[in-house]
C-alpha cells in the first residue's frame, strides 16, 4: 500500500522491518520492485518466502502519512488481525477533496506557473481554465480505471488544445511569446514529480530495482504527455520562444506577487496529491520561500541550475523542521513544494524544435531542462545528507 501510494522503497523496507519486530519476526529481508515485492521472514526455526504483486502506482500523500504513522506507532499487543483491520480502514478512506475542488486548485496553480514564467494576462487566464479542465478530465478517467499512459496523453491533448483554442479565439495577435508559458504550464500537473524524486532517493539508499523501474515509469508518463503536447503544437503551428531574460533589478512588488503565485502553486499540487489541510498549508509556505529564493538568485545573475539547487535545498532544510512538528513524511512536503521549479519553457522549446526538425537546438533546450530538473532533485538529496545521519552512514 505504501509503494502503490508513491512512497520510496527504502521507507517501505524500514516500515516492514519495524512491523516485523513488533509481530515477533526475528529477521526480514525484502526485495522491492515497482510492480511487486518478495520477502523472506524467519522466526525461530521457521522460514518462509512470500511474494506479492502490486497494482498500478499512484500518489496519495494522506495514505503515505497514515501508513508510516501506523508502522512507527509503539503500541503494545499488536496482532496480525488488528494490523489487517487498520490497513483495511486506511485503504477504504475516501479522497479528502472532490474532483471539482482539486480541478480548481490545479487551475489556479497553472495560472500561477504561467505568471511566474512571463505569461501575459490572457495566457495566464487560459492556463487557469485549461489546467483545471484537464485535471478534471484526468480524474474522471482515473476513477474509471483507464490506462495511465493513455489518460496522460489524452489529457495533454485536451488541455493544450483548449488553451490554444482560447488564445486563437480571444487573442488579438495570435500565439505570441507571452502565451508560451501558459501553453506548457497548463499541463504541468501531468509531470510525475513524485516518482522522479522517489527514484533518486531510492538510488541513494541502494534500492536500484525499485528506483530503475520507477524511473522508467516516470519517463513513460513524461513521454505520453510530450506526445500529446507535440500533436497540439504541430497542428497549431506554434513557434518556439526563448525563456524571458532575468530583470536587472529586484522590485519588491514583483517579489510579493511571486510569493503569492508560489503559495497558490504549492497549495494546488499539495491538494492534487491528496494531502491533509495542514500539509497543504505547509507546502504552500515551503514553495513560497524556496521558489522566491530561486528567482531572486536568478534575478541577481546566478544561472538557473545552481539557483534551482539552492531553492530546492532551502525547501529540503525547512521541510526537516516541519516534518518534526507535523509528523508528516518528508516526501509529502518537499515534492509538491518544488514542482513549481520545473523549467517548463525549456521543455516547450524541446518539443517545438523537434517538431520543426531543429534537432541541435532541441537537444540544447533538453539539456538545460535536464540540468534544472537534476538540480531540483540534488537539492533535496543534499538537504537529506545535511539533516539525517542515516544518509551519511551506511549499514
């Protein structure tokens, strides 16, 4: 259940061993992949090896928190029956928010992303409409248990198509530089941030099987979204635009608006991942501080990858403090907080340039995208090394 909800393999392993100790198991060895796991348990002279298949992965921050709390609770007298009943109750819990509420939250987050990346008023407004509509469609299809890759590609086509249709019907000059941000950030909710970060953390913690399979899963989701975007970009005949230049000075009013947009974006993605209300608030604050620091450093002349690294590092360090107070798994705090740092304009340039046959320029934009995404993940990993001894000492 933890793995299917998006948790890391090393946390799954630790929780299983903790529960095994409480249930009287002498030793437990676990091998974890994304679609199944094998466990060998020993108690006295008894030895048993069991396997279990796992359904399609998803993301449920509330379930991750509830399961980890269940594993670390030190109550005496835990029995298999009691544990099974508590797991059934967690599994049966309904989502914390309705499809409409999450769609509105994602729409506002998409608009905030567009604003933060140079989108004009029309592009930002259409990003709100398109992003919310695309998330509603995706949620309805997931409720019917449709294939994740097909749903992702279809959602990308519908969201980007709705955005372009709105720009074409309401814009006076057609698709311009101010609309590029909204085009890509209206579909940012399709980016598999949880699997990507979890894969990196599992690699660092020597869980290569789960890490590689999760990384390929996330890559396939990204590819499905890119195919949908490419189809719309080709039909609409969109032209690639360069990322906006950093301003030469820092305006307090701009910083305040950026802070508000970062807060809304953090709220939106925390709601998307089914986080509790207090976690939503914490993610919004973490997103505000981390993204404002990233943009401020970029404004002052620092290249985007190192600026992103320091922004993600700040999020990771602040999350270590919030984790203790909120008793929430760190991954449910950090991942939604750094999604806003995704360099969507570089992804947009990569897609459009590939459609136009300009492979060299597309590779350059793609490399920039990879460097920034890598900086996001490494910032969180560095924060772990600085605040958790178990990440520095191998056992």
